[in-house]
């Protein structure tokens, strides 16, 4: 009795997907870490406009990159359009990390079943 083997194309697809998820996670974590001093500097009792004027656009750039990466994965049909949508709705890092967790969980279940 032979055991079913996974096709090499499926393995290669999963590896590419996981690498891409690693990039998304790194950008999300960097964006979240940047958000902490940004919120602190923009708070009422600190009121550091010069810090906000530097960190704000950088945070915005990371947000756009994050949504773009999630959308690219959807275009590649690695996951659905719910991933970039949850990233936008939650404001960036939190949603993308939730989506990352969901996709990784599905990939692990898929490899365990195969």
C-alpha cells in the first residue's frame, strides 16, 4: 500500500506563503512598535508635535505597505480578501497579525491532513 505524497508544487507554494507571512509579520511588528512612541508623543500631556510630524508619516507608510502586502497575497490567491480588509478595519498591525495567525493555522492544518 503506497502512501500519498504531497506534490512539490504544493510544498513550494506553502514555503513561499510562509516566507511572505514572515515579511508581513515583521512589518506589522515594526509598525506596532513605532505606534507606541507615536501615541505617547501625540498624547495630551506630552504634546510633542515635532516627534509626531516625523513618526506619523513613517507609521502611515508602514500601514500602506502592510495593506499592500496583504492585498498582494490575496491577488496571488494565498488567502481571501478578508486579510487586507481586517488589516484596514483594525488599523494595521493588529489585524494583520490576526490574519497571519489564521493563515498559519490553516497551513498547519493543511499539511497535517496531507
